[in-house]
C-alpha cells in the first residue's frame, strides 16, 4: 500500500487497514489526545483519539522520519 492510494480511502477503511496490515509502533499522549503510530507501506499513520474514547478523530499521514521524533523513546520494533 502506498500513501497516495491510502489517502483516497474513507477514514473507516483506513483504520481497518491499519489494524489488519499496519505495524503498530508506539502510542503517546498529547494534551487530552491519545495517538497511535503505525507503519504501513511507504508511510506512517497517526490515529488521533480523545484520551478515553475509541472514536478516531482523524488519521495523520506522513513519510518524513522527522515525524517520528516524539515517539523515538517508545517505539517497539517487531522481533525478527
């Protein structure tokens, strides 16, 4: 899956693809939000939720590794 194809999908399908095929890397809090970071294909995706809710507010997509800075201490790489 590449970024351009993923961006064209509705958010519900994006979330489903992340759960089924994405690699969960880390989770963090920012103010009252819970952010979950996934890697999928050639990009990263952040699911933004209100801290104690399951509803996804939006999914932020990026390819530049600078977007990982806030997660570096918490990233769990898959075991080989």
